[in-house]
C-alpha cells in the first residue's frame, strides 16, 4: 500500500512538472500575428502582400502603425485607422498608399492636399483602383490611365512588360530593368517628371482584347513619375505589383522598392501605410503563431529536460538504464582483464570420480539404486560444466 501511494504521489508530481514545462515552452515559442490574404496589404505575408516593404520601413525605425485592435467578446480583429485619425505633420511625415480600392472622400482629399502643399510626401501606387480620386482631391494634374499596358518587350507574355527606359534619379538608383505585372500607365500632368517608361512597342489595350487595334494609344508610357504639389511631392507608380513580396526578387524590383522607402524616410521621422482604402474580402485577424523568439539550443534543452524529468519521476527507465550501464562497464572491465591475462596458465580443475562417489553414497545408503546414483552424479557434473562455459562467455 505504501509503495502504491508513493507511485501515485510521483505521478502527481510528474504531471505538474510536465504541465508547467509545456506552458513555459509554449509561451516562449508563440506570439500574436496580424494576418490577411488581401492583395497589397502590409499584413499579408504571402506572395501578393507587401509585408516585406513594411518590414523594410520598420527596420529604419520610422514605421508608424496605422491600425488598432478591436475586441468583441473573445474575438480580436484589426481595424485600419482612417486618414482623418492620423496626426499628420507635413514637416516630418510621409504616407504610402498601395493598391487602394475604395475612393477617397472630399474631406480626406482636403486633408492630404493640405498635407502635400505644406511639404508632405506621398507614395501612390495604383493601376486600376481608386488612385485618381486622391489625385483629383489633392489638386495633382497627373492621372492613372486605368487601362492595361501591353508591351512587346516582355517576360513570358506581353502583359508582363520589362521596363528598361529608366531616367537617372535618386528613386531609380541601381535600377536598370523593372519587371511589371499587368501595369497601367501614368498620364503626366503639368510639372510631373517621368522616371520609367515602357518601350515604343507598347500600347494601351482599351478594349481588353489583348491585341494592338487601330486607334489604341501607342507607347512609350510612363509607369513611374514624380509630381510636385505645393511644397510637397507625390510619387506615382502605375503597377503596385512591383512592390509585392512575390515580385521583389525579379530584375531590379528590389532596388526600386528600397529606393522608394529611402525616399519616403529621407528627412522624415514617421511613415504611415494607409490600409483604410482597401476593400477587405479577407478580414485582418489576430492569430497565434509559432516563432523563433528563443534560440534552437534553448528549445532543445527544454525538450530534453522535459523528457528526462518525465522518465525519472514516472518510470524506472533511468534507474534500470543506470544499472545496465554499471553492469556493462563491469563486464567490459572483466573482458579487458581477461584479455590481458589470457596467456597465464589457468588453474587445472580436477574432474570428480563418479565411480568413487557412487560407491561411497551406496555404502551410506544401501537402499538407493546404484545406477540412479551414478546417473544423478553424471548429470550434476554435466550441468556444472555448462554453467562454467556460460560464465566464461559472459565474461
């Protein structure tokens, strides 16, 4: 009964230890993650998101979150902060608007217009979305054509133009070729400067048939431009796909993205990413995910420690293993000693005289069968020799 109680107590101890260990390990290996699959979203870590652009900005120390968490019961969701809720300073802030799909209101246009005219900086990357509503509201003269540019200078198919006509500028530093993906074009307004153009073999596919029809405008077309609005600057990119995670490694897309972030951060202390003008088909959610916040060495140590603790407290495996190791060491030592002294003469063992023993036993017990006495003595000798051979092999 006492042994049973001891084992039950040991079971409670090991259960408590394992639960505590697992809990601590999980805390160090998980973290909250904000995620979505929406195109161009900075919360999207997939191929079609811009999370790498956000990380690049964060590494400069100038990324400012433009979202807030909202709790409803046990659910946690993320709501984008509207432009009117941002505390914008034209002298110190910049705004990036990538792939907007919701129109900008008149009040938002007035807010950003004042921000630009007072010296603010805005990056607007759009192709077929709502970017023109912002350009009109802030008083810019350039516009996005909203039509697909098809180019015979392409990669894989004409809808993937390769742009090689690059104007030297801080934004285009180290950029010679750009890989586009279903781009639109920028119609340059007064005071706007084109920085990258499609080839002369490009055209605007106005009817969507993929063919160069009579009357459709022919290139080259600007796909990257900069326009001054008051004291501020708006940078226009007619293909936001250039900035997504999946296209960053193509041609010189990465240097362009890096240059754009450097341009936004230059002489600025805060960069906001506008997520409020995106129609979310997949909502932004807060989930829990595993992370590498602790080193692999510590994770391995915790795992091994938990396993050994469980075996020690709940089973006899470690005790048996220790006993086996001690026995194996002794056997190994015996074999080594035997091997070192195998040339020494073994003491001779004399075989017992079965006939003499049988006669002596029969004299003491005449009622016993002499044949059975001889048989028992012979079997005893054979058994002794077998045990000795077995012992020799084990050593």
